C-alpha cells in the first residue's frame, strides 16, 4: 500500500462542538438510505443524545467518534442502564464512508474497555435483526441474544433484539 493510500483513523471522545448533532444527523441519513427508516428513528437517536448531553455522568458514561482523515464516520455511546451494575451500548454507527476499516470493532472495544474500568458487570444493547453487520460484531464480542420481539417502528416491520454481555466472564484471566 502506498503512503498516500493510507487513511488516518482516529477514535476519540465525542466531546467537540458538532459531535452530538452529527450523531443524530448521520443516523437519520444512514438508516433512511440503507433501510428506508423514517424520521421516527432520528427522533429516538436525538432523545438518546439529548439525555446523554444534558445529564451523563462522565465517570460512568461516555461517547466516542471515529474519524477518517479528519471526518466523522462513526460513533458509539455507553450509558448507565436501569441497574447500577448494567450499562447500555447505544447508537453504534459506521457510515458507508468508514466501512472496511474495522471501525465498528474499534468503537466497541473502546466502549467495553470503558465499561470494565467503570465497574459495570454487564452490558446490554437493543438492535434489530436487519442490522446484520452489527449483530455479527456483537457476536464476535461474545454478546448473546437474550430475547426478540416483532414490532412496527420507523415505518417498517422489524424484529427487535436484546443482547447482553457478561463482563465478569474471562475477567479473572486478565486480572492476574
């Protein structure tokens, strides 16, 4: 590979002006283009981002942006769940421009490392069965499918899925 063909890839915290707005816009555009989802999905993402932006606990919650050559092309967030020991992986996205660079893997690695450092025991996530690349990625990180349910959302008939990862499994191997 020639030097000029190499892309500069950076994973950084989602803490710069424009990051949160980009997350909402990128989700809205990407899911419309790929799956025909309507603006109801963008509203869901906007609510997740607004909650994060107004009241996240920096010790227990974080967001990351993936950049290629200085342009935002991906994101993921980790937020507190309903119980203190459980975190939620939210709004993972890699835009078409960022695909093929293992950015999804790097974003999830960053997210799970933070979850372990913050003391969470489990990470859960909700996705839909049409998101095959994301589901494959979650399986690669040993998330397991907990349950699924049909629903009509974002103008589509979908199958929502809840996945979970026990962070305590295998933790003792690396702690020694």
